[in-house]
C-alpha cells in the first residue's frame, strides 16, 4: 500500500499563557512512502516522528494536509477504518490473557461482513504466531515471556488482521543490546515475507540504517533528507544530517577555503573547488589515513596531539586533539588488520576527499 503525506502539518496550542504561540510538531511534511517498503523515520527526541506516526494511524488529526492510502483519502477516517497495525514501545499486552488470546483480540472485535468464525480466527492467530516464531508459546501469559518474546506477540497481534500499513513506534527501546539486534533482524524478515508497507520510528540511527529501504531524517518537525541509508550517510544535505548519522559521530572542525585549498588552522589539508570562505568541516572517522611527510600537492598532513589508541577487535580507534576541532577529541577509525605503530606525542593524518564535507558557516547547508 502506497502512503502519501501531502503537506502534513500538526500544531498544538501552547500551554504557556505568556507565550501563546502554537507548537508546530510536524511542519509541511510532504513525502510518498512506496508500496511494500520499510521506511525508517529517524530523528532526535522531540523531532515529531511519533506525532507523524499518530497522524498516519489516525490517533491525531492533522491541522492541515492530507493522508492518502493508495487511492483513498483517509485523513478524516477513524483508526479502526484505516487498516493499520500499530506496535507500541511498551508492548501494550493484556497481562491476564494468554499469548493466543492477545493475538486473537483484534479479530474478536470484527463486526458485520468482516466477522470470522472461531476456527478462522484460530487459524489466523496460528499463522501470525508462526510468522514471528512464537507458535510454541501460545498458552503462556506475558509475564512468562522475555522482552523480545513480548515484542513478538505485539507484532503478531498487529499483523493478524493483515493491515495495509504496519506502524512501529520505537519497538526496540525496552530491549537489551543483543535482543535489539536479534529483534530488528526479525522485523526485517517479517516485513520482507509479508510485503506490508512498514514505517519504523526510532531515534537510533544504527537501527534505522540497518533494516530500512529508505530513511527519513527529521528535525524540529521538518523533513531534512530522504534516501537510501548509505546514500544519506555518504551525501548528507546539511550539517545536522551529517552529525546525526554515524557511530562514532562525524568530527567537526572550523576551517577556511583559500585559493583552492582547505585549511584547518594554518595547515592546507585538501584541494577543493569550493569558493573562498570560512566553513564548517566534517570528517568521518574512517576519513583519516596515517601519513608521513608531504605529498607534494600543496597539501600537508594534519598533525594532531595523540591522546590514546583504543583496540576493539575489529577496529583501532585513534583519539587525538587539534585546535581547529569543535569537540574535545578527534576520533579516527582504522582497520585492526593494519600493521600500524602509533606512538609519540603526535599523529599525522591525510584525509580521504570522499569523507570530508564542507558546510556553509551561516546556513549549515552542505557546499561540498
């Protein structure tokens, strides 16, 4: 099911009597969600992602704009008439009911021509349980299940009616690290098998990037960028997107462009075609290469004060400082299979041009 959001806006009245300005939670959100895709709705807390999800499912009414499922305008339809399945962060299971009864609950409320026989309901419940691999737990109560199993019950309950759109509101937040990894892989498998258009809300960029077909990055209710996860990571449109995506976070510097060279402090580190100006410079942790001497191209290595070398098995993280860096530390990531020796008071880097981004000092939009 294709989902179209046309200039969707949601404003809430201010609770501050001295400042009655409305709070715009979602601001002119305009986006088409392709049929059968898993979309990651990503952004920091308070950016409007959950509000957007609640608008799509009908728990909130938009201030302006339209919501279209396929060829049908559902903007004014109640949630039960939209054909959506919703999975909450806190599972929202009935503690006094068994797994089977929790999954059956949405089917038992069907009326009219949609009403099913007991045999049909049980068959659908068994099918949903098998899909999320909890069919052996049907007679247990929620308190007898692990957090990951409870989340699967919630997903099965949302899927049992075969919704047109599945909405997941931070479904992994209450799980430990290993269960989060396991459950997000299961969510991707289930979505691929069912082909249901799925919107996955999270503030965890690693979650969104690992399972989404497309990610939508939001800030302050405004859509910042849409694209395939790797595209958005490699080609951020502004400084916010560049800083939000990536672990460890991108390293930010104060720089300037002069005569076709990018300077960090007094050091020309990279050739550039950007116009002369002061700029914000973002360098991904994997954008640093250990260097010795000058390359003879008018550029020089970036010499930083070495603080620590951290080995984490797969990677080696070199922690250093530089006066032009906007944070306390620079973090450079190298593969641990390299035969490297980093010692002494300083470390020298060359920069990979494809991992260096220049942003306008005023607008913070990317210029290179």
